[in-house]
C-alpha cells in the first residue's frame, strides 16, 4: 500500500469492519478513510434482518444487489431487489430497514460519512 492506493478484496476486507470498506471510521492514514462517502460489502444469510429501523436519517444511500433476494423497507413501501443489479436509492430523512429473503450480497454507498451512527443504529 502506498499513501493513496489500496488494493484489496471486498469479501475479505469486509469481514474486518462489519462489511464497511470505506468511511470516516477508517484510520486517517488509510486511503479508505473518507468523510464524504461510506461503502459497504454486505453479506447477509437468509433471514438476516436489521434489528431496528433507521430513523432520522441524515445521509443519502444507494443499495445495489449483487446476488440473492433482498428487501428494503421504506415508510410507504417495500422494495424487493431480486435481479443482479437491481438497486434502490433514498435521500435524507427517509427511514428504512431491510430483510434478506435469500442469502444475499449487497453493495451500499452512503454519503456523507457521518460519525455517530454506529452507536445510534446497530449494523450502521
């Protein structure tokens, strides 16, 4: 690794920080440190679900299905991601939760990277 380059494997690296590959929570000397964006490689067994809804969301999020069947619950509807590449995007102020209908891999991108969510919302 040089000061501005990091090469890794999402599956391997995700296991080190609950799936998170990039964000404010990485060491400041790590090229994956960012206060602008967070990226997660989420691997979820069938039946995995968020412990509680995220409320008072301050970030925008994009969730892309890599494999499996994954449901995102929003205040006014549920969104089923069933085909590779299906995605959902929601903005600030949109509460949400999720459920893995099958073993699933999802890529999540959130911005900005806001400190404090780890303690307010399990599973970040």
